[in-house]
């Protein structure tokens, strides 16, 4: 039954048909239909929004507003202004004395007369009386629940008491505290009161026209309960919860969770409300699907009218929908991104490259240098200006917050000469001989010489000079070799793809580029040799089995044969020890700074036998098959094809090995920066040497430029460090790269995970989740390696893994490239594989489709593997 009948939408006029002007002296009472969104100062947020909705034709119950002018007159006539000022000064957090003054004060006669006249025109039936403050229902501050609401108010005295109660509720302790948190002037906020025909709802609730959890703008969230919606607003009930998603053909119900309906609030016949115990409707939807879609449509229309997502309170009575409140959603998350394909690929790569948020010192030294040396020059070759590091990452007070998701490559005038430039480089620099380039040879020697410096003997300026020299080497170690030798290798790869497509062999392109020798594979073979050395010596094998990686060096030093093994280990570290554990921060040690990491890898390799030696590499088989084609039996064409293949195969090697050479500077760079940090500890600027990484490079140069640093500068740096530490700590649980930027579609069929196809093939085995380098020794032969990220330091594990599943990364990631070299399937960018998969769980990894399935089939085991021919 709808108690309000036709009164709900009937307009009424307090001046017998003459429009009431809001200009001039403010009226004490105004009908809702005369108000609009610009009348905030007169009607408060709630009143202004409801008036706007009525004028726009939405189904809002008719009513009137007791304006802020009436509130002012009530306060002035009763001398309450002095009470407010005194209490806020003497008892800032308490409004009890103010409320006491309000509740005992009479409403001025002219205000009372206007209220009752409006009530008469409304029909003198049951009404809802709601507070409407001038600082509520704003985009930045909703003030939800801060002032009082009185439902099912019947009779003149009850109405006047409810209006007085609303005015007094402006001064509840919670409302005062809320305004203080929002930084609002507590004395200038005023209150209007909205009086509307009471909707005796059969169902009511709240609707968000955007998903308040995810920020998705194409989703509507609806909470519904039987009876009055106050049960939801007051948190007394577990409501039905629905999520509707906008489709081209209308609204689809994406989520449906039925509530328990513990309490139902209903209107009493004599006024007020009553609570009814647990409903018998629990488990039965309060709203039909048709009603849900109608409600979502109304919400979308309200959002379009106001121009922003809305928090809407609604009621359903007599098969009719009523809107009883609408306000902007506050604290709405950013909308989920819809990245372009390049952004999605780059985000996946960055998620793997930056598993640890770079520190300010990383960002202004190593990260900046490697970007300028190894990324920017490549795009400049084709006349494009690549985005800077500052553009790709959002910073706050020097702390890197997140990857911006903005990747804009801007064409420059040099694009006109790009073809000629590329052809000139391709003719001049043969990628087959790239490793013999004198520039690279000299840079490698300079990097080794820098590492040999005695840092403790250097001055602060000498340490800064060492940092500058190390960073300058990224160009000859990585950037310039790529600039010189990529053009012919890329051209050869493109021509190879065309040539293979002619006889219908285009699908073998990836196979032809696989199996390329690189320093990564070379280092992995050297680790396998160390593991073989352990397995062949029972004494060493026993020591390794009984000790954890961190204690292994000491145990080996106690063994006669251990000394020889440690010498071999040192030779390995001299050659490969600059390999990074994490690429995104220099603070994390390299292999030679943390040899226990290498010992952990060797321990894991030594405790299991290596897989059987593979037959001929797949690329050689593919090569011989194509060479058997009649056309390639002609010697000139055969030679041309082999030359093309050789040059194309250099592409992956150049990329991998220039990465390896660029990291030659990491050990000396880390040690020099930590030495500067240690010296700042001695003069009281830092608490620990590692704190130096919270400074930017120019700040570090400034603070050590005058030694010792002046007290004022030292204090400034300490304050800056504290802010940045707190800022970084606040972001600890926030990924640097939003997974939404590279998330694939939901898993299909019975797949557990969906990611990007990284390396082809299908393999079955038990899961082994390895979260960081300290767990490397846990992997056993034949297991599926599941990792949050990978880099070249992780690839020795690929010698034992039957497949690889990674939370981050893409087909161009190091993990995918090396997985292809080892011929094992890889699925990249699964987002949450390390969380959803458990150790020992049997899975099937489909590297062709980028899917991971659960399997309990007894006919498949860790050694069951199918690879492409």
C-alpha cells in the first residue's frame, strides 16, 4: 500500500500559484520543485539535488524545504549564536550544550506558520523529515549519516519537533568531528530541512551508478532489503547485493548475492517506525530482474543529468519506483583502465622489470641512465621521441607512486631520414661481429677497472665521479651496440619472415630464432657445472645437503675439497657475478654481493639430476628442412638464405647480452652509493647507509658538496628522508604497475589461469611457487615454476622446471625468451598465479594458448611433455 497516494508527485504552491522567487530576502519555506542544483546555500545539498531531480522529471516524492533562512532566524531569535561560539571554544569536540539549547528553544512564530502551511498543502499525512546541510552531498564530502532523519512523522507537533531535531543534529559530536576532518568552518555551516511525503516502501535500498570498489563506470551496484531503506543505511541488515553491467543491448546482471534480511524496518500506523525480526524472505530476491534493470536505467539517467557517478537512495512501493536522495559518490576509485595494445604490452614488461619500486636515487641514476642509453636511442633511429622516465612514472614528493600508463611516442622531423639512416647502419655494421666491436671491448675493460677502485680511499667528490663514470658506461655497453647492430638484424628478421611465408613455413619463424647462444645460457651451464662438481664429490654433496645456502660457505671452507670448489665459485662470480637479483633498484645486491644466492641455486641444481641431453636443436632441424627445398639447392640462394638466418639470429643475442654487459656497472655503483651513505651516517644526516637511496642524485650531490654538511642542510635532508620513508611505506601494498593495465580476459572453460603465451608447448607437473631468490633451492626437477616475476638471475631454474608460469611479463620478457631457448612452455602475465596455485598442485601448462589447467589424470606426470616439432 502507498500511503502517500497522489500526494507524492503533485506540485503545490505556498503562494497560491504565484512562483516564489529565491532572489531578494530568502524565504523561510520553499516547495522542492522550485529548487535546483544551484540552491545549495538555501536548501542544503540534499534539498538542492532533490529539487533538481523533480525539475528533470524523475520520480521524487513531493515536498518542501525549511530553508537555511529559517535556521538562521531560529538561531538568532533564541540567542544560540553566542552558545555555539562559546561551546566550540571551550569544548571543541562536544556539542551537547548546543543541542540542549536547540531542543529547549521555541521555533519563531512566522517560521512555524510557514512550515504548517506547507504541511497542509502537502496533505498533512505521513512525511519523512531529513536534514540537509549546506556542506553535504558534495563530491568531496558526502556527510552521509552525520545529521538526523525522522521517518513516518504524522501530525503538526511531531513535524515541528522533527524539524527542531534536525537543526540540533547539526551539532552532534560526530558531525562536529566530521566537519573538522574535512577542514570546514564549523560555525558557518547551516542546515535546511527536507520534508517529503512518506513512501511506505515494500523494498528500498541504495544504488551506486559506478562500482564503488573497482571504480568501473559501466557497472551499477544495488543493495536492496524489504521494508524501509533505513535498515541498510544504519547497517542493521545484510541486504541483497547486485552488480549490473552495461551492455550494448541493455543491462546484464553480473553478480547476485542474496542477503539474510535480519531486520525489517516498517512504518507504524500511528507514526514512527518499528523493527520486525528476521524475515521469511531471506533467500528470495527482494527485486525482480526487471525491476533491477529499471532501477539501473534510472540511475544511469540520474548520472547523466548530474554529470558524475551518483549514490542514490530509492524506494519501491505499489509497483512504482521513487528516488528519495541522490548525491555524488565520494572517494570513488579511478575507473579501470582500457589500455591500448602497446600500453598493455609495456605494462606487462614493466611489471616484470620493476617488481620492487625504485627509490629516488635509483630513478635518478641507474633507471634514468639505462633508459637514456638503451631505450631512447633505439626509437630515435626511426625518428620517434620516446617518453621520458618522468613521463612514464607518477611521483609524489620524490617517491615513485605508479606507472602512469601513458606511452606516447612522438614523431620528430628526423623521421623523414629514418629509412636512409637505417639502411646506412645496416650496411656499415654486421651483427655477426657485434661482440668484437672495439667500443664494447673498451667499455667492458673500463667497467672492470672501475670495480677495482678502493672506494674508501676516495673523497666524496671522487665517489660521485665514480658514479658518473659508471652511469656513462651504459651507452657504450648497451645503447650504442643496439643502435649500431639492431638495424641489419631487424631487417634480416623481417626478410626471413617473408621468405618463410612463401613456402608456407611462416609458423616456424620463432623456431628459427631459438637456440641462440647468449651469456645467460653460458652462465647457466657454468652453474650446472658447479652442481655436477658437487654431485661427483660425496663430501661436498653431504655438506650441501645438510646446510642451508646462507651457511654453506662456512661448511665448505671446513672441507679440504671445499676450498677448490670455492675457488671455482669465485671464478664464476668474477665472470658473472654482476648479474642483478632485481633490476629496478641498485640497493638490492648482485650475485657477487650476495654469493649465498648463487649457492642456493647450485644447491637446488645439485640435489636433482639434470634432464637428459636433448637431441639436435629444433632450429637446426627446421633449417635443414627448409634447405631441402628445391629453390635453396641453388648455391647463391642457399648462401643468401643462410646469411639472412645468421644475421636474424643475432637479434636475440644482442638484446640479451647488452643487458648482461650493462649490469657490469651495478656492483661498483651500489658500493659507491652505499659508501656515500655510510659517510652521511657518520655526520648524523642518515641513520643507515641504505637511507641514501631515499635521496635524488642532485640532492645527494648537494648534501656532500660541502663537507661536513651545514646543520640547516642536514636537518632539511633528515626531514625529507622521513617524509619519503613514510610515503614509500604507505605504498608497500600497492603494485607499481596496476595489474588492470595488462590483465587478460577471464580464464576460459575450466582453465585456472589465463595469461599471455610466452613459450610454446604443453607440459604437466606439480606446482612449485618460488617467491624470491631465497627460495631457489626449493625447486625440484620436473616441477612447474610459478613466480611473481623473473629476470636473467632466475633462468638457471629453467634447467629443472618443466614449465614456467609468471604473474608479470609478456612474450618479450627474459623469462619467455629463455623458456623458448630451453624448449619449455611459459605463460606470462597471469597477475595472481602465485596466489591461486599451491605447491604440489598438479597442473597442465599450455604455452601455446597462455592457459593453465588443473589436472588429476594419473596418466600424466612431471615428465609428460609435448613440444612442437
